[in-house]
C-alpha cells in the first residue's frame, strides 16, 4: 500500500479511513458515484489539455 499511496506523503491508512468516512457522511452514499464520475471526467480533460499543450510545444519550430 505504501507505493500506491506514496503521493500522499505521511498520510497513513487511519487518516485515509477517517477522510473516507467524512466524505461518506458529508456527501452521502448516493452522491459519491456522481462525484467520482465528475472527478474522473475532470482528470481526463486535464490530461487531454496537457497532451495538447505538449504537442503544441513539440511542433513549434
């Protein structure tokens, strides 16, 4: 698990569980799938934007 959550730094499994519990209480079980879907779309659009900028930089003479 340490390699998977390596980007979180010093956050341990207990902290992640507390954050997850807070999100579950705050958003409710029915809204979490919609929230994650929106988050996934946002990440996908961000990656596409970065890819386009990278292509523009590489194609500039």
